[in-house]
């Protein structure tokens, strides 16, 4: 079985995604994924909207589309004969503990783009809204004030 990992990114994200193990990185701002990729078994949508709609075109019949952003179109899933699902987090104390253990073992590497104090939450939102963020933005809470 051939395992081939393709990903989309732009700007500085191209090198980052390549360093994370993608075999091919498509610049979604200058390249059309539907012209470059076909007959994919599984795609994971992290953007939603029109980007998600294009992903249906790259799947093979019987393929799977998982979105962490918005529920996929049932109509497009039927049209392209694919299994499309919305995946939600179920965060519990146990899952957080398990995640921290994966970080400690080096099996999970969180990528932090920038850290802000809680008082800088408005600036953090502006930073995210400007786009081009590679990684997560973290708000540091120093006190709970209980």
C-alpha cells in the first residue's frame, strides 16, 4: 500500500507543513488543488467554506472527508459518493492527561505561533483575524481571581 501525504499551506506555512512530514505541499493561494490531486482516500478539512467544497472533488468514490470546522454538505457527499463527517472534540480531564502524556513522549508536538497575556486578548484576536498564523495562539492566565 502506498502512503502519500499531501497538504495545503501558503507563505511560511509551506516549509512548516513540509517539516511535519507532508510528501507534497500545495500553495493554496497560487495552485488549484483540484487540478493537482485526484482519487484521495481521506482528506481532513481545517478551513471550511469554499475550500471544503473543493475537497470533495479530490476524493475517490467511497473516500472520506473529515472536517473539524463545519459540517460537510450532505448533498456534495451524495454527489461525490463519499463519507463526509464533522468531527468535534470531546475534551475531558482524561483526554487532556492523555494528550499531555503524548507531548512528554515526543509523539505530539504542539506548534505555538505566539503567546499573549489574558489582558492582551483583543490583540490576540486581531493577530488571528489578520490571517497567516502558523500554529496556535495561546492566552496565558496568570491568576483566576477567585
